[in-house]
C-alpha cells in the first residue's frame, strides 16, 4: 500500500469533530494525501497512527497534579464541561459567563 493510500485510509477512519463541523482533521489528511508529489513520509503516517490510537496518552499519563493544578483545580473539568455543553447546543447566560458559574 502506498503511503498516500495509507493516509487516505486513516482520513476515512478519523472521527468527526462535532464541535466544528466545517473544519475536519480528516479533510486535512485527505488534502495532504492527494496533493503530495513525493508521497507521504512514513514518519507522518506513524504520527497520525499515534494520534488515532491515543498511544501517547498511555505512554505519558496525566497526574492529578497536572489535571487539577492548585491555582485553579476545576479548570480542566470546567473546560471539558463547556466543550460538551457546546456540542449539545447548551449556552450559558451572560451572568454565568461573567461570574464563571455552571
């Protein structure tokens, strides 16, 4: 299988980003595979494979110290909740935005 075909296969399998329906990573991968003159490097294919399988998350686990910093322990939890709410179409009121409450 050529490197361009391998990248196209990864692009098709890539999950859709619900938060940005008009901007998909799979479209970028398709574009690179179609426009590459010399083919796609094996290193690029390996990097996309690592992203797809979450290999780095298992290699470099996040500690509680990282995910809950003392200066703002709920930062990442609130960021993730805001992202999930945005996908569902939920909006915060102006006061919730100003005072940072959920």
